[in-house]
C-alpha cells in the first residue's frame, strides 16, 4: 500500500487533514487548591460556546480547538484559548497537569451546571451519577483529546483507485476502523512518548496512593511510573470493555449490549483510548450507521506540563506521521490484540520508564526493541513519502533510548525539587505571565491588523464563531445563534451607511455638516490644484496653519505649523499634501492638545491624548540612532499589527525638524525631548495616553453630537482642547474618522486599557 500512496499523493496532500484538539484543565487558587467558583460568566452559556466550556466540574474548563487543515493552525489556537482563559480567571490559574491539584472531599467538587432546562438538567444529572459511580477526584483527571480525519480528497482518491467493491461510506469507514484497531495496538508508544503523569498528590484516591511511595512533600509515585492517567489508577470503566471494531454496525451493536447489560449508562461512558465520532454526535449511534465515521478522537494523550497549550508542535507533527503508519501498517491475525493492547497500556503507564517487556502478538518483546522497530517503519514511511519529518522522528528515537528525555521523568524531577504543588503552580504562573505579555496578540493571526485581532479574540472569548473571509482585507464574519455580521478592519460594519462613510472621508463636507450643527471647526480654504494654492501662499506666511489632503486618514500627508512658517515651507507642505489627494486644505491651527474620542453607538468608549512621535536625548546618540533604539520596543511594529507604530524619519519629519533648526544628525542633550512631527497620529509613531476618566462630560457630549451629526455609529472624533478640565475652554473638531483603530484605546502607551472590542460586539447585537 505504501507504493500506491507514494504514487498517488504529494507530501502536502498527505499532511493535510482536519486537526482539532480538546484540552481540559482545572482552575486552581494561589495555593494549588481546586477552585470552587462557578465557570466565568464572561464565557457565556457553556452549552453554546464552541471554544470554551466545562467538562465534569464547574472548575474543569474545556478548551475546544476547531478543526484546522494544518497542524500549525491547531497548535497556535491552543495557545490563543489558553491566553484568553488565563487572562479572564482573575487571580486563579490553569493547572498544567492531567492529574488533579489539591482536591478536598467529593461533595465539595462543584459539578458543572447547564441551566434549568431539559438538556441542561440531563447533563448535570449524568455528571452527578458519574460522581457517585467513579468518584469526583477521578472525574477531575484532565487530558488532551486529539481529533483527526484525513483530508476528504485523500480518501476520495484512494477510493477511486480501489476496486470499488464497497460503497464509498463503507470504504471510508474501513479506513478509520483500521486506524482505530492499530491505534489500540500501538497506543502504548504514544503514552510513552507523550506521557507526563508520573506523580499524584496525596489528596488523590487512596487505593492508588497506598501502593506508591512519597518522593517529595505530598507527592507520590512508584519507580518507573510514566502515566497514572492512562493506568489502573486513572480514569477507566469499572470493568474492561472491548467493543467490536470489525465494522460500524458491529461497533454500534457492541455498545448497545454494554448499555443493555448495565455496564455503562450510555455510549458516552465508554472510556476507550480512541473513539469513533459521528456527523451528529447528539444522535451518535444512528448517525454512525447512517452517515459513517466522520473523524477519530485519540484520548490517551496527557497534558504536557511544559507546554502552555498542553501539547507541543513536535508531538503534533509526530502524530501526523503516526496516523499514516496506522493506515499503512498491516494488521496481524492475532485474536487477543485488544486484551494485549490494554495490558501493554497499563504496563507502560505504571512502569514505562523502566526496561519492561510488552506483548506483541502474544509474544514478549522489550519495550525499547519494539518501539525502535515501529519508529524504523515510521522513518521509512517518512523517507518514501518525502514528508520531511526526520528531525521529529529522531526526537522520538532518542526519547525511547533515554527515558530521562520523557515528560514524565522531567516533571518528576521538577516535583522532587519543588514539591507537587509548587512545581505545577510555578509553571502555571509562568504561562499566565506569558499570556499577559501576549494579551494584544492573536497567535497565528499576527498578519492581521491588531484591531481585527482584538475583535476576533473578544468574539472567541464569548463563544461567537469567527471566520476569516478575506485575510488580506481584514474581512471577517461573526456568527452566533443564526445571527451573522460581516466586519472589515474591526470597525467597518453594517451599522454605518455608505453616505456616512463618504462624509467622513471628505474633510470639507465633514466641516460643513459640523458647522451646521453648531459644532466648532477650524476655518480654512480648499484648493483643487497646486497652481491655485500657490496663488494664496503669501496669505498664510507666519500664520499658525495646518496643511492636509482632503480625503486621507491616519495623518498621511499632513504638515502643521503652529508657530507659522515661511513661504518656502508652505510650498513644500503643499507638494507633500498634493501627493495624496487632488484637493488640499489649509486651515487655521487650533491651539491646545489633541484628543481622539472613540464614539460607539452614541457613547464615548475611550479618549486618548496622542503625543507626537518623539525621542529623549542621552547626549550621545543622534536623532536617527535614538529612533532606532525607541523602535526596538516590542510594542512597536508596522501596519497596525502592534499597539504602537515604529517611528519613520520621512520628509514630514525632516520638514518639522527644520523648523527647529535641527536635522536627523542632531544629538539631543540628556533628557531633551525632541518632537519629530506636529501631528500626533499613532500611525506615524506617536505615543498614546488614556484620558477617558479625566476629560469632563461637556467634551464627551460634543464628540457624541459630532458623530450624530453625520449619523455615524462608530466614529473617531479628533478634538483640540486648550483645557480639558474647563467647561469654558476653547475647542474645535479637526477631523472625524470612519475607520478608527480600536487597538490604541485597548492598549495605550500609558493609562488604563479599555475593552473596546466588547463595545463593537454590543453594537452588533452579540452581547
């Protein structure tokens, strides 16, 4: 079969698939004790949030990574969801381990609640029965569930190159059934390579702890332990159950027998290392028979305590090749394969770090020998199919040869040094700190504008389905409960009509409408050609003026002369402005400080004072060098992908410095602040300072009235104010912006961070 696969498919076809991950985790307090608080309301109804829900307990969060066609996307989304949750659970932490934290009595474990309606009550009652049957502490064991299916085109091509004796559905089912059977045969290797639960806390179940030794304070293990979660001390059925995997029909019949015999209450209670999944898992058995197997769920993967998201990218890469091994490797006719597979699982889980013997088709074989045989086959598959995963396979080979490279060994040593609770809490605190540093990023989507990333993150947090419609245009859709909205660049929405946008694009029209609504705007003139403007330049010599294109945004092409200037500089500024538009405005300069008011749905959600791009001298470096130093700040980047923009020394900066008798080679004295341009746009390297709670209501109302004057639901109002604390202060609206960035308010350079994204979601009717 390897040769036919080799001839049929490219590397990219074989590695493409549908990859999803479910990661469970416990919320704990600062002492490492299970949190007794309810699931955060911010995440919405746990039944309908497709990304963040609960498992058994209110304290057991489940993060659901939707299917990605590539492993990298799924991996990055694990970190996205971790960061979101870590930042929204207050002073709690996510326990970075499959085995539980400190847990008191079962009766104190808060069982997950799902609302007072029929389905919610059934879900809660089911969990309460499990609590009685298996014990609450076992229910808190958490793990990684890896959801996988081959790309449909791969299965189609295999089918079209088969003898077609079977219907397509049955052919596809047989592929997944073979993978399932082989997974059960070889799962012990995955447990060895990915296992990381070699220790339990003393509060864990007594029947397990009594056979273990204390290796550190309150920490118990046995020599060679590798994965208690996957062993006899882990979460398993009361008796060993072996479904029939010969066909989907046989599988369904065997599950029904288990239920009829009262061995389990429903198919959901079958705690197998792998599960067949259906198109409609709410009508699981009928859907399996009717529609066939949609995907597989691997359930024997421990949380990797050394990975924030719970599983490493290298391990996910290995699983890609392992899937192909399961598909290609021929099955033996040995009939006790399920029983031996379970015995091998238990042996590896309990003693896997030791040199132990396993059963291969009823014959004993050393763990290392068999593992290396399997990895040799996988290596050959990788080579023949040119998958390029040699490095990943070598990592696994080294791990087989040296158990000290396993996660189980590493976490054991960490616990011996720090204690069970501290070892895991220290990791949890480290990951929470990383989440804070990444709070403005959406990992895997850094190519999008930051405002779009922020809106997407807030939507994901609240269980709103997010889809990217056009990545290059920052065009996304949001959907929840059948409601769909399309958004471009975070603030271009269906709530603002086309003419409103056109008004804000045209500075002259904006001024006229504001003036008609008795809102103060700068006086000025409009010029439609350079010749026309040149005839009037003498009228503006030594006057405080602003020269700007009529219809640009983000401060592009603007020159400001607050102290006046000569005719030469006026002409140069006009030339710059005419590069960006056919019409240019010359307006009076309004004294005071400039503030950006963000108005959403007739409310001021944020106010910033934007300090023009500047540097602070050290007496050594010139302006060019100081800009290079300031631009190294990780908050600064390009094209609105970070909270601040890098400073660019362009012709506007050169012209502005010239007014100060300085150039780029000027060396400022220590502590001397040099401003590099007059306009304060963040897009040109300015610094943002939050003033939302400081500015009096009069000016907030003026901003709202300005937005209302043009019927704008989302509007950036740029206002000059001499004294923001004085109701009688002079002011003027200098610009309205139809696509105001929200990231500058969400993550200002100084001051309080504002959750602007939620205001957009409110406007759109999602909150």
